[in-house]
């Protein structure tokens, strides 16, 4: 029998299946007529590491000893509910080197129920993808625009027109959403104008900063794996200037997953921005 999770908050506590835990959050219910509903997710060690150096020293990766199947299942449940998934130039560069995988794996038979979940709601198998990048320095994999999926590239002022033409002829629209840095508010407005209502960020700490600095992130999902990693350098959930005012959150849900991370356990938490 598959082991479940224990809901610790809101009280009273209750046991439930792991599968369906985040589908039950029903994020599409938050779609509204004025702003997109934006949520992000990270798995972190207890000492706040979301990424550590690759064994060959070239860049950072999610630590293998905190990534785990049970967290991945819930990650997939979050991505399933989106119209648009945010990723970055770094993701496409990793993809080109064979170091990245599909964000939402509805083509994987293991997640056939999630494909069916989308289909039952009239959604295509894959949400569209937003690539946030100043450099526009990446190659675009064919998979990004297959199965009716669109790619939209959010970038900074005065992009090289030749590069914009190249990208648009291959993959989709390039949209300027900031002067020196893509701004969360402009990103959210442009995405809303394009019809996106429910947006998932599977991207990293700089992108979380742009979403929080402009107050456009609605919910933050964090998985705390019961492990301390240490080491330098590392990435944590956010990278950028001090937030003034701070971004304040209220606990939405908390689940304990005793079976996760090789039986060490992990906490699945979600927070709503105040
Ligand atoms: N543990 C987890 O749950 C988790 C989740 C996400 C990521 N990670 C890991 O964390 C590490 C860092 O992730 P990441 O590099 O994707 O994160 P990131 O620092 O958020 O994004 C990196 C790229 O996004 C673009 N970007 C970010 N902010 C921008 C802005 N304001 N304006 C314009 N472009 C902007 C830049 O692309 P250009 O360079 O093309 O301009 C930049 O290189 C990776 O190893 C990743 O695997 C872990």
C-alpha cells in the first residue's frame, strides 16, 4: 500500500493520500478578472539549499539528496494546474546540454492521471511556457513548441532585433517587460493581456525576487526535506536586493510526509501572501 501524508494544518490533523494533495488545492478556482494568480514552488534542505554545485563544478543543480519522487509528484500536481509555466534562459541552456527535463511530464505514463485532469478541464496536455531572459542567449528546443504549446519570451529593453526575429520565426513572441530587468508587474500585466490566468513558476531565486519585489506572487509552496547539506556556493529560494517592505505570508497548509526522503521525512508547506 502506498503511504500517505498527514495534514498538520489547518487543524484538525488528518491522514490522506499523497496523490491528489495539491490537486485538491484547486488553484484554477483563484483565476480572476484583474490579475493572474501566480504561485511558485521549491524543495529545500533544512539549511536553505535549493541548489548546489554540479559534481563537475559547472553551475548549480537541485541537490540529488533532497530531490525525491514524492515531492516530484506534488510538483507535477502544481504544474498541471497552470495555463503558463515560468522558466528561464538558464533552463534552456541546461536543456541544450542535456541537463534539463520537461517541467510538466504529462507525456509520462506515470502521470497519465494528470494529463486526464487537464483534458477533463479542456486544457492542452502542456501549459504554454514563459521564458524570462535578459540575454536571449539560448537555443530553442523543438519540444517547446510541439503539441500546440506556445513559448513567450519576456525580456528587457532594446533586445537585438535580429535575435528577436530569429526567436519569433522559430518559437513565439518576444515581449519587453522591463528596462534593465524583467519586472514582475509588467510580466504579470502582459501575461494577463495574453489571456493567462493561472501561472506557475518553476524557476529559480532571481525570478522569485522579481515576483516578490512587485507583489505579484500569490502563493509560495515549499518542501522542507529533513536534511542539512552545508557547502558553498549554493542557491537559496531568493536572490536579490532586500525587500522593502518585506514579503509577508500566512500559512495555508502543512503536511508531514513520513515516507519521503529515504524515510527521513519532509514537510510540504504552502503560504499565502498577505
Ligand atoms: N530546489 C528547487 O526547487 C529549485 C527550483 C528552481 C531552481 N532550482 C535551481 O536553482 C538554480 C538557479 O536557478 P535558475 O538559474 O533557474 O534561477 P534564476 O536565478 O531565477 O534565473 C536565472 C535566469 O533567469 C533569467 N532572469 C532571472 N531574473 C531575471 C530578470 N529580473 N530579468 C531578466 N532575466 C532574468 C536570466 O536569464 P539570462 O541569463 O538568459 O538573461 C537568469 O540567468 C538552478 O540550479 C536550478 O536548478 C532549484
